[in-house]
């Protein structure tokens, strides 16, 4: 499974060779560092752990995290500290299930050129929080009439159940409530541009979350 | 320069674009693909709006077609479909957006020409 962690940069539009224009989201994808290779024999499953987003602020990572990333040098008192070169102190770790973990090397880097123009990818991120949202925004309900005697019923949900039978509101009835700030995947987005030099990928369409948010790009499941 | 701007800059900009100004009479040569044939369509009219936005900048041209029907077309300035833009004449206008043109017709929808000294060749 091809997977990369990235940061949403923002949206713009690009021309194709025919002159059609497409709205795209630009993602700063990589470099990703291989921070750990998990094998079936040792860990019970095969996976590659990727790291992204260097943190410079002191105290942003715990000593345990720093040790895992090879930031603490082994000494006489702590001879068992992990040696891992080529990986900076990264703030985000994501695992990628892999059938061939032997191909990845701990300390290695992945760049955005593992994806090519024309590929379809799924992009996962945390969508913007909407707070306490009504039924129209949250569930796509229709609005009621603004006129014909309808006062303050414009965005009301309408009936939430029948009468004596069943005499209660069914479980799972769609109502207003907290919406957003959850993990969302936008699938089947076409890659329109890959710039390995600047580690930028442009995908057609939108991507969950605010600009600057962490997103995970992976091979599209619907090909 | 932020990263989004740098992406936009990486696209090839239209070469030899004239500097357009509101009120300019322009001829826009647009490539049109019909099946496997390609032809150039010319649209002549007055620039009534310019929108900035780097590679996504656009402009709107208005002309009066037959039967006094006003026709407006909005083009992306850097679209590869635009072959060239000719400026026929400049005009003296006092607004950036000439939306008031939509209400005018006939003699009142004229603009006074602004003679610009041609740059020495």
C-alpha cells in the first residue's frame, strides 16, 4: 500500500493541455521517514511506520518519542537506546500496512514521486469542526417554506416520529448535534501534478480539513 | 512567495499579453476544438471587468450582437485556449468595473477614446 503523510497547503486551479481548468488541492507530501519496519515474526503483522513534520520546539515530543526516533544518544547509563540515523524529530507517525516490509529500510525516506500524474488516491484528514449544527447542514435535510404562514419553521427538522405506535422516537433518528472535527476520507481523487523537487502533489477536488492540516494520501481503493 | 503561488507560477503563462484596462476595445482570438478540427474564433468587444488572481486572472468582454442583444464572455487571461488578444483602442473611463454599461444602449453606450502614445519601437 502506497501511503504518504502530508500537509494541506491550499487550493488553486490548474490548466490541462486542452485548456480545461480544474480546481485542485495542493499538498506538501513528504519527505516521509521510515521510522520503524514491523514484521510478521516480531510484531504479528507487516507494516512500515512513516514519520512526517519536523518539530523544532523543545518539549513538543516526550523523551520516549525522542528515543523511538533515535534522537537520544546511547551512553554508559543508557546503553540500550535506539540507534536510528537520518530521521529528524517528527511530529506525526502513521503506519502503512505492507506485504513486503523487507523493501523498506529504517531511516530511509519516501518522497512524493511514489505517486504519478494520473493515479487515483484517497486523502484522509480531520474535517473542520462545525460545532452544534442543525439538520440541514449536518444531514442534508430540506428547508421548509419561508412563506405561506410558516414562521420560524424554515430550518426545522419536521416530524421525528409517528403517534401512539411506536410511541417513541426511533433510535438513530437524525437530529441536530455536533458535526465535524472527525476523520474523513475523500476517495478517488486524481493526481494532476507531482513536483518531487518541492515535495508537492496537486489532487483534483477538495481535501478534508483546514489549510496546514495533516492529511494522509494513499493509493485509491476504487481504481 | 507561498507554495500555492509557486505552483501557479510553474504553469506556462501566456506570452505577449497586452496590459488590458477597463474600457479597452479588444479582439480575443480563442482556439475552439470541434471534433478533431481546430479553429480560431474572434470576439470583439469592450473590457468591462478585470479580475486579478495570478494565473487565475480573468477578464470579461461585452459586445452588442444582432437585435441589440448584449453578449458577455469571461475569459481566463492565461488560458492556453487564448491565442492572442489585440487591443483595438483605449477609452477614458472613471471606473474599474463598467457594469453600468449593461443598462446603456445605442449612443449612450459609447466611450471617449484615450489616445496613448505608442512606445518607441
